[in-house]
C-alpha cells in the first residue's frame, strides 16, 4: 500500500479519505471492480519540447480537441461514480491549451481529484497562485530526468531544469501563504542509460526541496517482441489493436531507435544506484536486456482506468491509444466503459494475461 497516502489520510482524513479508498480498491480482485479508479485525460498532443526518446508524433490523428463544455459533461458524469475517479492530465503539454486552467478548475468543481503532468515551461506565478488559492490541483508532476545538465540535454531545452525548480519554489511559497496542503509535488523521471548515473543526486535534490520522485522506465520495442505482438493481433483479428503501433503515437521506428540509444545500461551504475526503483536490480537488468517487466499476473489497467484522447476517443489502455472503445461525442462515458468494445479488450487480455508489448509499459510494473 502507498504508505504516504495513508499517512496523509491520518493527518487530513476528510481530504485524503477518497485517495485511501482508491488505494484499497486497487488491491481488490479486478473482476470485483465496476467503476474506474482513474481516468487519464489527454487534452492535447501538441508539445513545446522535443525530448530525445519520446515516441510522440505531434502530427497525429488527434488534431481535433474537445471543447470546454464537452469536458464539463464528462466531469459531471464521472462525479456520479463511487468513489469519484481521479483525473490525470498528460499530453503533449497540457498547458499549451489556453483554457487548461479552466478545464482543471471544472474538474475540481465536480469534486474530482486532479493531477497533471507538465514540463512547467508555460506556468507563471499568477497561474500557480490561482490554482493553489482555489485548491484546483491535488498533485503536479514535473518532467525531470536528472541534474540540470542531463535534464536539459534529454528534454532538449536549456534552462528547463531551472524553470522547474523556480516553479517548485513558487508552489511552496503559496502553499505556505495560503496555508494549503496541496498540491503534492513530484518529479517524473524516465530512467534510461542517459541518466542512470545521476539518479542519486536527483533524489538528494528532491529531498531538499520536499519533492517526491516518481520513476518510470524508458519504453522501447525489441524487434522480436514487436513481431510477437503482430502475430497475436492477427490471431484475434484485432485490426484496430494491430494498427496502434503502426500509427503515429507509438511508432515502432522510434521505439526501435530507443533500443540502441538509451538501453545500453552501465550495470555498475545500476548497482551503485541508491534510490528505490520500481523494479529490483535483477528485474531492471531483465527489462533493459529486452525482456521487459516480468509480468506475474494479468494487467489490471483496463478494469481500473480509461484514457480520454483529445478528440474524445476512449481507450482501455494508454499503450493502445488507437483502440477506440467509443467516442464521447457519440456515447456517454458509462456506456463506453461497460460497452462491447471495452469488454472485448478485457476478454482478450484476461485470456492471454498480457499482450506481447505489455512488458515495456509502466502499468505493467505499476500493477505487478
């Protein structure tokens, strides 16, 4: 169990009770679950960075984006689920939308716990102060992959690290002045060969700032794994699933490129790493050797969460964003969540336990 969540629940029982409830429910047998615990929302695929390892193609099929009133209808419906699901915004860079703060505020209006992933470049003091004063955010995750030099190099933007540290300082200042306990601040760090040697100093910096670090492993696609995936999709005649990695978001060329550039891990550096990684040292070696995360049971993600893409498409897994279980402009979220296509995905996954590409997904070791 997430003991940090439990500890906060003891200190602030009213505020954190729903979070504790979600943590406990996530431990239940997945067939017992009837409502989502988390809904990922991608308000835009546009981004103002060109990170070295990122497979996102900004010229994707998701050029059309939901409007504010459409998000309002979604949040109103999500508020009818018990417990209220957490909404987690990612992208692209969410704050490239000029109405992003309004969208976040609207989610909070319906009493939904709100988290956002951002590179922080577009945040300013006035924006931060307003979100803290109105308690819009529960969590904020900044993309930080190491010390200043390493982070700026990987993310392709000089001055990014300093901007993030500045944002952290502003958030802490207004949390204190308004006497607020939220948002919790996280560094979201993608582990690869480029930053393994600086994870220790990154953790020390995070501790000094009072920031928690959320580690994920770089996604990459070994060729044999990709071929096994194509074969399984053909077996079940799941053309829409098969098309996923052939389209522009998770395009295999970028994942295959990541094999050589970012996965040549210095095992001595790994042994010297003192931070608590999502996997053990041995399982981390296995992951970067091309086998991925050792899956010990069926991934529970499609029973726990869903992802809403910019155009309103809903998918059962953010690793299969082109598998359309439905669209919010045609059906309600509830109808899609309990619908035939969503259940079709669950049925195949339940039978196979995992898809061949699942071991490279952060959900695999998140729910292992």
